[in-house]
């Protein structure tokens, strides 16, 4: 056979470079989807924790309002006996162990509430509540401000 007569046949498959490039593109895409999924799961988990913390705060506020309704003279004394609590210089920390891990709720009760003209509003307390899960990031906390009427 003569060298000039030898003709290379064209290949109908993929080259090694094309296969490697396709694998890299698929790998990068898969990693991006997995990272997005992980972020989505963590945000959903955080949202669920905050929703449960909100329900616990709401339950505690209603429990306190009922305690005040039963004993309007000594309004917030009933609060301290209703919960296991720790006195703290910045309020009372209530532990709710009905969920796992437990939720901590800090109650700060302001005895005197003022209107915009700085006149004292009688029989109403301003209450700031902060709820957070034990062992979680500090950013996973819920802050609520409400008013509770007493001595009605």
C-alpha cells in the first residue's frame, strides 16, 4: 500500500477534551444545585424555629394575661410562680421545655408606660420579649413588644 493512498477515516465519537469539559460543566452545575439546596434547607429550618418560638411567646403572653385576670391586684407576681425563671438584671428568663431544644424567653416588663406627650398611662405595662433556642445562632431570635393591661 502506498503512503499517499492511505487516508485517515474521520472519527464519529467525542474527543477526550470534549468529554472532560462536559464532565466539568455537569460537576459545577451539580455542586451549585447542592449548595442552593443546603441553603434552602437551613433557611427553612431557621424559619420553622422562629415560628415555633413565636407560638411559645404567644402562649406565654396569653398565660400571663390570664394570671393577671385571676389576680389583678398582684399582677406580675403570678407570672413569677407560673414559670420556672431566672432573675436577670435585664429581665426574667423563662425556659419552655415543651420543645427540644428548649426555648428561652426573656421578659422585660416596664411598669410605667408613657403616651407620646410623656403622660403616664395607668394600668398598662410595656413588655419586651426575646425568644431564642438554646444552642442556636444568636441571629435566630424573635423580638416582640406588646402591652399588657393590669388591674382592670
